[in-house]
């Protein structure tokens, strides 16, 4: 593991130094331009250099370099859902962000350990419960008691929803588009219909079922019992259960877009029929980080 880390650092060192050299050469060439054009070009080049410096800092961090190895911006580490969110400041209002998970090629064998699966299970359980219960303005968590069934038919967009069901089951039968859905129930949760969620977070203390033509661009699903995902469902994200994650029509009938991860705490088998390099593990155990999304915001 130490040798792997050293070899990766050796491979990335020319890349970081190459970026810094390219920016230096660009600034040198811009000094030869006429006055007005030169000032505009220099401002643009300085902005680009700030972005390159931030990106280089993130690359160096991902490859395991010490924080002060290069004279680059500080890298901050936080969490976006189950994923690591690394950021480096560009200026006072913008930062470069990268989302990352644990690379399966370095950690999937560790998932044979019941202890590590429980760590992922408990970490995701706590994180998702907080995400739903501590919902932020303008959303407000609505609390209902007893069994609840919600029907939604809308050719346009259904408002974002946050709902907690106490002492009962929750059934959602929806059509349309929902920017954000957050649901937590003491019993079972069933979600079906022809519906598109931009973000869907579901916590069920009983069984959790997804059916129909359901699409979630960003999914966080958790069950203290089991999860069932039927054909026609499409998602990118994480689904973790205690006993089982089942695909009654076969995992190949469910479209799981990268990055996706499904796991049952009581089973050592990953219920994914895909190559290991397409799997990212949520950042609740130690391992090499693998980036999957870069953004400037």
C-alpha cells in the first residue's frame, strides 16, 4: 500500500508541475501584447491560473501529497450526502469542488468484513437521518401519523416535499417531476409511478420498495429491513439495507448510473452485476478516493 501511494505520487508530480509551467509560459507570452489587450488578457490569465492552482491542489490532495508539498490553495474536506466533497478556493466567491468516493479496486475486498459493512451501514444511517430530519428552508418537514398514501398526478412539476410518517407505512404513487423528495417512515415505504426526482432521499424502518418508471438523478435510500428495486427504475446514488437489496427482475433490468453503490449489511455479496471499476463506495470507511464530478461554483 505504501509503495502504491509512492508510485501514484510519482506519476502525478509531472502533471502538477506541468500545469504550473504551462501557466507561467502563458503569462510570459501575454506580456508581449499591446497595452489594452495585454491588461484584459492578463486578467483572464490570472483568473485561469487561480483555477489551475485550485485544480492542482485537489489533484495533489487526491494523490496523497502533504498539504504543504506545493504552494497551492488549501483543500477543505466536507460531505455531500454519502460522498466526499473536496474544495479549493479560486477567489473570494468561487471554489473548485470535486466529489469523490472510495475506489472499489482498493476497498471492495474489505467489504467481506462484516465489521466494515456495519460501519458503512451505521454511517449512512446516521447521515441520511440527519439529512431528512434537519431539512433546510424553504422546505419544511411535515409530520403525519398512521398509514399514509399520497397520489400525485401532474404533467408539470410537483413541489418539493419533506415528510415524516410516525407509526405507519407510506405509499407514494406519483407522476410528474419533483425537484426534491425527502421521506422517512417508521414502517414500510413504497414508491411507484412514472416520476422523475432530481434528488430523492428515503429512510424506512421497514421494507423499502421502488417500482414503475421511477427515475432519481441523485438517490439516497436506506432500510433497516430490506430494499427491493424492480425493472424500469433508473438511479444514480446509494441504496443500503440491513438484510437484503433485491432485484426481482434481475439487476440488469435496473439502470444504475455511475456512481452507484448498493449493499446489505448482513450479506458479503455486492448485488451489482458490473465491473469493480464502475463502483464507488460511500466515504464511511478508509480507502483511496476516486473523483467522479468536478465543478466550479
